[in-house]
C-alpha cells in the first residue's frame, strides 16, 4: 500500500469522525474464562483461543502464555502497525523493520515475598530497527509520529483511569 492508497482508505473514515465525534468512540472488549483444571485463563482473541497461565518465575509450566509477555506482544504489534502506517503516510520506504519491547519485573512483588517490591513492570523499553535510505530528519519524524499515534504505547505511558469490579454469576 502506498501513501495515496492509505489516504484514500482513511479519508472517508476521518471525515465521518470530524462530522460526528461520537462515531469515533469505540469500546474494545476482551473476554476470558477461568480454567477449572489448572491455574490458567482462556482468552478469546477474536482469531483463536489463547490460554494464559503462570510465568515459570511464579511456578508456571511455561506451556501457557504469560500475560506480561502478551502485554509486550500487544505493544510490539501496535507499534509495528503504527510505524508501518506512518512510514507509508509520510513516504518513508522501509525495506525491513523490526520492533522490540522488553520490560523489567520483580517477581517478589507478584508472589508477595516482599511487600516493598513493586507488582508490575518497573520499566518498559520499546525499540525500532529499520532498514531504509530515508534521511535522519524523516526518521526522527517517523519515530515521533509512531510514538504519538501508537494506542498501546500511549495507554501504557499515560496510565488511563482503570476500575475493577466483581459480581456473582
């Protein structure tokens, strides 16, 4: 897809959102069910069923997906799609692009071993490696726009309002 095709594809969508801001407000949903056999949760991805379980550092077998890995994978997926979309829009030809995310966890917090140890990622690093002949100023713009428009990155960075509830079924 080139820049013109991308603009053509997105133009009517952007127009609709400009004229009707409420049309742009979409609620994405995810659903999972607790596995009765082991310590796992079956997550419906829309394409397949993913089974998440304990990370080996907390006693898991390593056979199930780790939700921390899934968070980083979602970041990589979103950042990669955003980078490619922006590169297409601003006409930065990429022969190849790689996206890496890594995050640091202290499992003492998750396991309740140390009440002072944090639960969750202490730091997440996102890195792009690209093969292109584009000048540095275009790469700087590409990085700036990819960072700005990546939904998962911005969500992690800005920490949205989050709530948790429980009810009987």
